[in-house]
C-alpha cells in the first residue's frame, strides 16, 4: 500500500475498504497527517505547530497565545490586555496606569 506523497509525523499508510489513506498518530490530522492538533486552540493569530503547541505572534505568549506581553509592566493593579496595552483601575489612567486622576 502506498500513499501519494507519503504520511508525515508518524502517520501510517493503510487501505480501508479499498481506500488508501494515512492513519495519523495521536495529535495529528490532515490527508497526510501534516496538521498538528491544538485542543486548546491558538488565539490572536497563533499557529498550531505541534500537538498542543502554538507558535505565537510577537506580543502574545501562553499555551493558547492568550496572554499579552507589556514590555513596561502595568502599575497600580492595571492588567495587560493586549501587547503593550494596559487596562487601568480607577483612578489611574495612561499607557502604564501611572497617571492618577485628580478628583
């Protein structure tokens, strides 16, 4: 039995009811087992590069590319919500939540 182009990532070429196809190893899918499966999903334009492993674009980290990176940390309890973007807690504002609003 021969699969056109072969099977990748440990896939095995099998014949099922006269249909020749790749039987993929765990964590892989696609006609030639060329696509990794990331059950957690890859957010913010991340790409699944190996089973359960996302390659994240600049400014994002984490298993699902779901954590933003702020080069300068957010101050006063602010939260990094996008690359270099802080969501501030009142009464603070500004790029890193360092400005205190005057009452």
